[in-house]
């Protein structure tokens, strides 16, 4: 037996307006892996994450986080949404956004205090955004916004991290900085699930991968299953990826 | 000031605060229109309450009206969810329907009693002090002041308790729900308090002013700050200021109080829209002009940086070469000199050490687009503020 099971999804089906966008997904993610979810636009990658996090109700199936339903395990999970899912003109600063990550452990009514602020500043420091802590978020560049959201996830101090396209619109330096932080998390025994579009970098960044297109095509170690066959099944076109090994 | 005068201003101020707080969240959630919808569609609730109690002062009216308000919200969302129409259309469908049900109910049944649409929709502040709250013969003050006072206290309490939850669910629904702060509960909580506020307020100030008091202060303060707490405080301030100054405007012009307060709200918004330091129209125009000059300055400095030959740096040559008109060239040279970026000897311009430094930092920024390098320049130069 490898590691403990961090995430288990059984027979999950999700529909928008009665049109299923995820069909009967079974998925087991072991602890301490860095997993990519790959699939074409509209494949249901974001939907899968949202269903796991209880943001959307599935019409069938169940999800468990370390053996228990998500409701009971919220504290163990952090989430970075896909860009554009928040209101960028909202009157709030970078530091304030990161502080929101601490709200979960505070629960209802209790306010964040010194401790939460300190943790948030450290997280900003870690992603190299301390200098921008008082900047209104719409006045940050796309890559900087992404880093702030990463900091918000870090401050949640979770065991499992979900990130929806964290590399969207960031430059190479930032991408490497982010992936290094993610690798550090894995080393610390955390499980990281990332929706990823750049197939070239999958073998370099990740050790686990899930192919998704409405149905689950395959899931497992990158070394074993990241091949042209699965890519072709997922993307429909005949795939000869430049995964020249 | 006479007693009723003080009371009217007090009522207006309390209504303004009670409206401004939920208004901020409605504006941030892009739901400004919903307050308009609620203010009209509660009519059937009030009429129904009146039929049951035969008393326009019964608290049941407020409760039933607030429920109608929430039904409005639910109906709007339900129609929207069908995906056939957008939110504004859904609002436009729902509230006239509910409103007309109220009108028909009145027309059919209330001919002999004192209940007409005007009385329900067009509250009049001037009359508010005459409707007193009496308890075993003792006069406790205007009724609407009590009603709105209670609503305000409840609003404040809820705001203090659930500020962070409201903030996160307004900013990022996904995170809010992932953290366990049900966006649905918060949404309907906000809608409920908005409905109750609208119902409580419009009896005192009229439906139109309620909407104005909810939306205008929030829209105004949105232009001024990037901090939600400050936005709330500013909204309250603008609301109260407009309410009081509107009252005196009406007094002075002998005009409708509600109309004058609305006018003040509009004026305050206009002033801020024009003069706000960052997002205001004039600030934006000024910034564009400054940025244009600064780009010219940078071009000029880069030219100096590129050329060691004296003839290239001669002031006359510069004018011809960079091909600027005299005025522009002079503005740029003056600006550079004022900032000690250049020195002029015998009509030959050279970069000072500071100028050299500045140019290389700016150059690096232009090439790498790395913001950290120029953080400290942002205070002096618009160009780098994005
Ligand atoms: N709120 C919604 N209402 C209706 N349909 C939706 C909604 N959100 C997503 N869909 C549909 O569900 C399907 C899956 O969407 P999802 O956002 O999960 O795709 P994705 O794999 O994340 O795509 P991308 O790579 O573009 O982010 C798409 O066909 C999309 O059109
Ligand atoms: Mg997506």
C-alpha cells in the first residue's frame, strides 16, 4: 500500500440544468501527490473541483476527504478558484484577500486578529508579494493576482490544495516560483490538485495525473499513464505530444 | 428649530443610515435594481396585512411586506435560473406583476377605507412627526423613529456579527461556500434585512427616496475608497449629510423634503464623480495629461542617455530632433530640471547622477516589466502607477 487516500470520489455525476457535464466519475487520489487534472475546455475540470468542495451539488455520487464527507473536513482543504470568478473591483487589498483564507478556521462571527494578520503577511512574503500588501487588487497584474490567491490558499494551512489553473496568464518566472511552492507542499506531505493546460510541462511538474473529459479517462502516476493513447482519448484528436522520452 | 423639525431630521438621518448599510452590499453585488423591485412589490403584502388587521399601524403589515419582498427576490432568481432571461428582465417581470396585484386588491376591496396607492407608496417626511407612538397615554415620540430605530439597531448588530461573512461571500462566492459560509444563507439574510428596511423606511420617506438612499451613498463612496469598512462609513456619512442638508434645502425652497434629499444625494454623487482623487473624472484627465508629459520626459532622458556627443545634446538641436513644439519641449525640460535629473551648461544638456539612475531604473522597468523595482517611484510619477 502506497500512501493514505486523501480524496476519494465515487460515482460522481454533476449536471447543469439537467445536462450532465460530469458522468460517473470514480477517482482516488493518494496523499502527498502533486496531481494535474488535464482535459479540453468545457471538460468539467472546474466543475469536478467545485463538486468535491461542495460548491455545486452533484445529482449522484459521493466525495470523501480522508474518509469523511467534505462538510466535516473543511479545515483540511484550501481552494484557489479559476481566475475571473471573483469581483476584481471589490474594495479590498491584497492583504485583505489573503486574510480571507483564515476565515475558515475562525468559523462564523469570530473576527481575524493579530495572529491571522501575521500568518497572512508571512504568506504574502512567501509568494513575493509583501511589497503590494496594501494595493487594491484590481491594480495588480494578472500574475500578481494569482500569487495573492496562492498566498490565500497557503494561509489556510490545509492538507489538500485545489488550484484551478494557477498558471493562467503568469510569466515563466512566476510559474516556476509557484510550482516550487507546490513541490514544497508535497514534500511536507500535502496533496495538491491542479487544473493544468500546458501538457508539455506535466511530466516535469507533476507526479500524478487525471485525464478528464466528461468521463474520467484515466488516473494514476504520470510515469505510467501520461502517454499519447490517453491524450488522444481525452482530446479527441490524434495526439503526438512532444513528450519525447 | 422646533421640535417637529428636529424630529424630521432625526428620522431622515436614521433612515439614511439604515438604508446605506445594506445598500453598500447591494451595490457591490450588482443588485441595485432589486431594492427598487422590493420597494414596489411589497404593496400586496401591505394590503393583505391591512385586510387582516384593519389597521395601517399594525406590525403585521411590516412582516407581511417583508415576506413579499423576499418572495420578489426568490421569484426573480427563479425566473433567472430558467436561463431564458437576464436578471434585469426578470426584475422587470416580477415587480410590476406583484405591484399590480396590490393595486387590484386595493381597488376591489378598499373603496370605503382610507388606503390608497399614494398613501402607501409616497410617504411624506413632513407628516412623520404627527404619527406618534403612545403608550398608556405617554407620548414616546414619532412612530417611524421607533420603527426605523429598531431596524437600524438590528442592521448594525447583524453587520458587526457577520461582517467578514458578508464580505467574503460578496467578493468570492466559491471561497465562501468552500469555507462553510453558506452564500445562500447570507444572500437571503441580506435580502431579508433589505426588505425589512425598505418596508420600514418607505412609510416614513416614500418608496423612491428609499431606493435613492440605498444606492446613491454606496455608489458615491465606491468611487472614493478601496476598503470595505471605509466604504460603509463613507456611505453612512453621505446618507446622513444628504438627509440633513436636503431637509434644509426643502425648508429654504419650500419644496418636497423627499425630493430635496434625492437632489442632494444626486449632487453629492456628481461632485464626487468629478472630484474624487483617484477615480474622479478630473483626476483621470489630469493623470492622463501627466502621463503624457512623463512619457515625453522619459523619451528625453533616454535620448540624453544614448548620446554622449555634445551637439546631440544641444538645447536647440533637441527641439528639432525630438520634434516637439516649443511649449512641450519647455515643459519637459523644466520638469527634468526641477527634479534635478538634468543640468544645463552652455545650452548643452547632461544627465545628472540622479537622472542617470532614474533612467536606468525606468529602462529596466520597461524591459522587464517588474513592478518591485519602481515601487518607490510611484509616489512621484503617475506613469508607473498603471
Ligand atoms: N454555471 C453553469 N451553468 C451551466 N453550465 C455550466 C456552468 N458552468 C459550467 N457549465 C458547463 O459545464 C461544462 C463544464 O464546465 P467547466 O467549467 O467545469 O469546464 P472546464 O473543464 O473547467 O473548462 P475550462 O478549461 O474552460 O476552464 C461546460 O460545458 C460548461 O459550459
Ligand atoms: Mg475551468
